[in-house]
C-alpha cells in the first residue's frame, strides 16, 4: 500500500496530468525539468515572477571561419527526432547527402528536410547494412530520457548497447568518421544513470578507433521541441498544472540554491554537428555546448512566459521541493509504477546541479557563436 505522501502526489499528478505516462501533456520531457502540477497537500512551494536580467555575453573571443565544405554522404541515427530534424535540414543545406536511419520509413515531421529514409533496428546491427553501405560519415543522435523497460528501452540498452552496435557497424562498413551526441554533465560519478550511461557511450566512441567527435549539449530549445511546447502550454495555462510553471527546487521548501542552466538553440546544435563533420581539428575532441548566457530555472521559465504571445505576465514559476519528487520517483520506480509519473528519478537528480559550460572551444574550433537566448526565442516564438 502506498504511504500517504506518495499517494497524495500520485493522485495529484494523475488528476492534473491525466495520468498518462508519455507525451508532452503527461511528462516533463527533458533531463533538467520539473513537475507539472498544482500544489500537493502539505507541500510548500517557492515562487518567482521575474525574468532574467543578464548582461550581454562577452565579446572578443575569436570565432573561426568555417572551411569550405566537401559534400559527403552522411548517415544520421535519430533523424526524425527534435535535433535530428534540424540537423538533417542543416546537412542538406550544406550540400551533403543524408541517409536518415529510422524505425519507420513514414514521412518526416520536418517537411523542410530532404533525406533518404532507411529503416533499421538499432538493437540489431545487421539491419544497419543498407544505411551504412557507401556512406562517408555517421552522426549518432539516439538517446532517451524516459525508460520503457517493457519495450526493452532502458538507458543501458539505448545509450550503451545501441552506441556499441552503431560503432561496430560503422567499423565493419568502413565508415571512418563518427560524430556522437552525448549530454552536458555526462560522467561516471553522476548520481543519475542517464548521465552515467551517456558517459559509458562516450567511452565506447573514444575506444572505437574511428575519427570521432563528441558534442555535449546543455538543455536544447527551439521550434517543435517537446520542452519548448510544454513551457508554452504552461505559460498560457493550457497544460497542467495550468496555474503556474513548475520546476524542481532545492532545500526543504524548494527555496534553496537555484541551479544554473545554459539553454542552447537547436539550430546552433545542428550547425555544430554540421561543421564538426568537415573539420579535421574536431577529430578526437569533446565539445561542451551551451548558449552564451547562464540563467536559473525560474528566470528561463519567466523569459519564455514574457515572450510567448498570450502568456499571462502574472503566471509564476513555482518550485516543487526536489527531495519530495525524488522520494516519490524512487518509491514509484522501485514498485514498478514509475511510468505513471510525469518525471523520473534521474530528471530530479540532474536538475539539482548546474548545467553550464565554456563555449570558447566551440567558437575557436568550429566557428559557432551560440545565439543569445532572447534572440533565438524571438525567431520562433510566433510558432508556439
């Protein structure tokens, strides 16, 4: 039987989020995001209603001019995902021929991208043969933030086993160039299995013998992203919790230290992969990638609110105590009921640390000057 605090929060999330274990209306989709519900009984919350007021990013860091691009045939795993759609478009515009490795050859959600779809089961390396035969390079994007053990989708299988399968397939087909998407914060000592398995995948890539590059993005925002759409729904009061914009807060009442994030524009991420592909200097390099500004979770949420048409300026960012969410997610996960929550233990843990980085090497090596958050948001906010 569920203890009263856990029962209260389960009831709370099921009633406000519809009780569905997946999708933008039922889950927090990114690693550092928060709960999405009204106040639970006996849980105090902290509020914020001010947008960030950071100074402009420092100028003067030399930005390398990208070298002329030699057209290549590039295989992309995760081509139909959020980053994959933008990357395939960027690669095509740069003159490359793209092969999208997908689970289904149905039409792409990104109508502006042009690529040949190749169906493959990444858990079965032999199915990659057609997609990798004759290609010059492979970009590996596949990853998950929510596990589905009943479908064989765990962090270990998707991040570690699939990366090994793709690396092995590249080696057997003579594909020497390999660009891998990891995550900012990936390390062996992380309390989150998500980060630890991302790190394990990095070690596979490092030991592959391929000409590899690893890119570690921070929180990615942009049009058609699940997180971006979710925040827009919060700001307009059209998605649960309807009355406020939630995030995980440190301390007993969620009023402790406010952790920093460095959101990066999806087009900058796509451009980083595209440039790295043809940049010899990037071989054997690991690039942390964030935007030019750092901000706290409530600052970012309020910035979205203030920019989104129809976003009530009085809508507050409200902290749900991380210890409470952590306790509930661990209990529910241990009971095999984790899929009924709109967040998981790893998300809570990852939200309780800074997700920031120095982008000077990305600027110096790849010529990428990440776009400021407000400027990037203004480019797509009308589509939300």
